[in-house]
């Protein structure tokens, strides 16, 4: 095999590996963005539920103490 053929094969493999790494990186970025959105939604829900329960507990305590 000549050096030119070897260089062509090596450069093609390097390009393929680079494209594959880019594809994986972009896919992971999309996964991380989806997880961040889910985390924000869960934080919002958790805050809403805890606030609602705190208000209910306060009303029950006020009703039983008075």
C-alpha cells in the first residue's frame, strides 16, 4: 500500500470519528436540555404542592385552635 492511500484512509477515519463525536455531542446536549426543562417543571410542581399543603395545614391548625 502506498503512503498516499494510507493517508487517505487515516484522514477518512479521522473525519468519520469527528463527525460521530459531533453527532453524539449534539444528541447529549438535547438530552441535557430536556432534563433541565423537566427539572424546572418538577421544581415548579413541588413548590406549588408544598405551598398548597402548608396553606391547608395552617387552616386546619387555625380551625382546631380557635
